[in-house]
């Protein structure tokens, strides 16, 4: 008997009948076609296709952190211009499970799916990807951080696969890098001061007594490197002298250079440890085990076959070090449980379909292109930091080191670079990060005793999910960008404190002013009186009688309300040993924590958000709490608040409620054209040192009425 549900799918996807099928469109003009209820799909046991689809929905639930499908879900086909998916939708649920599908077609139809070999990768496809950048991809030949000759000459080692030994790198040589997870692998071969000389002798890595201790993933990477036409390979455990602190520090500090300058990075995202990656390469490794589903839909006249696109995260995708390594690479071949993937500065491709997507913009994704290192792209920093802090580290003390390469790559466009992950040029905005769950302080356990070496004022000092508010309060200088046209200023901030970092020298601490200088250019730029930094040009919008600016290293679509000085260099800023403690002088007052406010963010998470009250019980703002304050109803928690920055949001601005949770509150003051407020740190004192415990936003009219005093703060 003909399945009515599958018949609807077949007709909706048929180019002749598709647009006669009842449908509706979302805000992006994507087409939705209702097929049935979840109950009808689940109970349609006579149809093997429907039964398989229902089973796939249940199987995929754990990867989304969900354990059940609710009865109110409806079964839909979602049809965009690029791909299709089968989805469960519910207006009452934020989570909508989906199964991506692609048509199976003869030839190499661009958007068609591919039936992959279950056991072996498509080696010819991989070779074609590598050849393509050599002949057509100009961007892929330009690293964003130079691998300078002095660094190479100080002992950068590579594996020569043809000679089976370590060799010293030379400037200009092509080499491949390996990115993988060590996992639970024990006893694997590592380079040390004791065995360095022997590993540099020809044939050393092929000797049985050494080969048997070389992890399988590294052995496979060596063979695959030769198959791709290269000889030199960089692998951390062999190319870094593990017990030499000087050599190790030099390599880690130049991680951006090492991965950026490699001609290709092999990512072993298909294995949880150093013995299980890079499977399925003929002549190199054991077979892989790719499982694909082919779904057949018939309308009674013809049957069309569609293949399910495989997705999923692995241990590799969860690790902080591999996150950095993959992003720093200009070209990547990733081995995954759903086939090979390719990414370079111009294209993205997958083994499981024919489509090769052009990378039109790296403005908001998780990659670094050379142009991103020429100008202060804060949206890029925001995306990278927020994602990185959700990744795991075996040793929590590696939090800064595992991001140092990305910081080095972006530092060339930022005046003075970063301080514990925060861009110093926009320090006020960078401090406005908030938690999306209760956090735990990060501890340094290198010596077996937990110590708090990480700053509470930076997100690197905490374990848990955070969200920077750079998109809300740090992009006030942007007028237009790669994804949106000219827009009026909706929100912005201005300084209320002068920040100092502490330089460690000869056992002494020296205060150095943090160049949080955006405000100078903000005020003078808006008035048209600013002295233009190198590379900047001023313009005037005659219709609106406003000044705006462009930068010669930024995309032509990117314009600004005021200029920002840049370094104009792709070289990493030199590292200085800074203390994790800040110093500043500011105003202080006290407010009480009120009731908990539920504020939902993506994936069902909620901000740890509370209201603030005066001693008289009057509403006084909101506070993002970093860790559980306990039962605030039983005993009102007094919050010591220290002023850090001021801000405003225009009353007629769009999307203000997305960033300002009190926006719709009846208690929020409304007078004039803008809502004016102050950002304050909630601090906790331990002797003479203070620690960040939360971030508060207090209306200006409330703060101005409070009793205040000036305080000097050492913030650790």
C-alpha cells in the first residue's frame, strides 16, 4: 500500500509538483511542508522509510542533550535553496530535531549526495582538493603569521618521512601538520633531550624498538603525507623537545606560525586517542566504518532516492588545543566519522556530497583568514573566544596557552594585543562578559595543589559557558559590515575607570596603563576632529550630516563611526609576563540582590540573572551572578559594586531586548531618547585583594542617588 506520508515528501521534492504542495515560508524564505504528526510518523510501522526516519530521530537525540520527543511535535519537510531536511517542529519547544538529506543523482550534480565507500576514503577526491589550492587558490598561499628565519633556525624540527627521522626545518620548505588528541594513550614515543640526537639519525623512526612506541595515528599520518606528495611532517610529541622548557615555550609561543605556515593540516577527528585516528586510507591504516542511510520516497509513479547527511561531534571537536590548531590552519583535511572534510581560505567540501561551497566571508564563522589579522575584527574575536571557552582541557592551566596561537594571529591588528584573552584596546567592552550557567573558578594544579592563578575578571579564570557582550556593547564603532548595511548607533559604552596591568620584573611589580583608548577616538571621530591613524580615511554622509570612516586593510563593505589605531603588522606582539591582578580607582556603592530572573538563551540555557534592590526594596537594576549565591530569599545578599563603565541604548533602537534583559521591565526608567546606565563589578574581598563575582547594570538615575565613596582596587 502506498505510504501517504512518503507520497507527500516525494511530491514536495518533485520539481513539477513541489510548489503545488501546501506550504508556508519562514523569514528567510525557506519552504516548510507539513507531513504528519510525530505520533503518525512513529506509528506508521508498515512503511520501512518512515520507520527508519523515526528511529533516526530517536538515535540523534543524545547529541542534542535531549532524551525524549514530545507528542506535540509535528513532522515537516524543510526546503531551502541549498539543501533539504526532515524536521520535527513544535511551537512550545526550542529544540527541533532534524535529518539533513541530499538527492542521489547520476553524475556530479552539485547538491547531490554521495554514497561513500564504507571502508576506504576517496583518495582521489582528497588529492583533487590539495591540487586545487596549488593551482587556483591565491588566498591559501598567504599565511597570516610569518614563520621567520630566526625562529626556524633555533631548532624547529620536522619529521622527514622519506628519511624516517627528525630534521631541522629550513625557511621556505613545505610541510604538513598533524592535529590529533592524545587521549588515554600511554607510553607513546616522545622527543626528549636524551633521545633527540638518535631521532635525528636516518632511519631511526623505522627501527622496531622505536616504531613499536610510535602511536598509530602518527604512523598513518606519515604514510598519508607521502601519498599526498609531501615529505615533511610536524607532530607535537616528536617535534617539541618535551622536557626542555625553553624549546617547549618557543614552540607554543609560535603555534600560530607553525600551523599557519604549514601547507596542509591533517585533523584526526575520527579517533578518541593517538592510536585510533586517520582510519580508512588504503595502504596506511585499517578500514573505517561509515554508516549511511538511503531513504526512498515514491509518489506512486516514480521513486526518488535521498541520502541522509551524517553529522556529529567527536572527542577531537571538544578539545581546546585541537580547536586552536584547526582554526590556525589555512588548509585542512579532516578525518571524521562521517567522511573526509576539506576547508581552506576559499572553499569548504565534504566527501559525502558533491557540493563545494565557496567561503564568501569569514566575518562570523570560526576560521581565521589573512584579512582578519589586518584590522580589529571584534566579531571574529567574540565568536572565537565564546566557542573556545566551551572546549575541554586535560590540564586547566593550559587555558591561555591553548589559545595563544589565535591571540598571536589576531594581535597584529590590535594595539597592544591581548591580556588574558581580552583585547586591551576595547578593554571596557571585553570585561562585560556574562555567564550562561553557574561557573566554577579555574584552578592551577600543576604542582598537585590547587591554586588560583587565573584572573577572576577574565573568562579564562572560570570553567563553564560564558557569552561576551561584544556584539552588544563593543561594536559601537561599526557603521556597516560584511553582513549588514549602514546602521545607526544603537548602543555604546564609555569609560569610567582607568585600568592598570602589573608588569613583573626582578621580583617587583610596575603599574602600566592599559591602552583602553577607544573613547578618545570615539568622541573626536563622531565630531570629525580626530587625527586619522595610518591607513584610515574620513567621509561625510551629507544626507545625515554625520562623519564615518574606512580602513584600507578592511573589506570595502566595512565602515566605522570612528577610527581605531592598528599595528599594521602580522607579527605576534612580544610576550611580557603580566600579573593576573589589575589595579584601578573607582566609585563604590552597595545594593541588595533580589529575585531570580529567568532569561532563556540558546539550547534552553538560562542566564544566572537576578534583580537588584535598594535598602528600601526599590528596583535598582540587574546582576549576572557567576556562581550560585544560595537562597537569596532567606537572607538578602549585599553586593559591593564598583563602577567600571557607562553606557546608553536608544529607546527606538532595534533588538535592545536581546542584549538588555530589563528592557521590557516596567521598573526600567524611561525618559528622553536613551536608557542610560552604568556597568559595575560585584566584588568579593579577601584581605587587600578583590575578586570578581558578578556583573551588574544599574540605571544612571538610580546610581546617582546612591551613597558612594572612592576605592582603590587590586582585582585578581
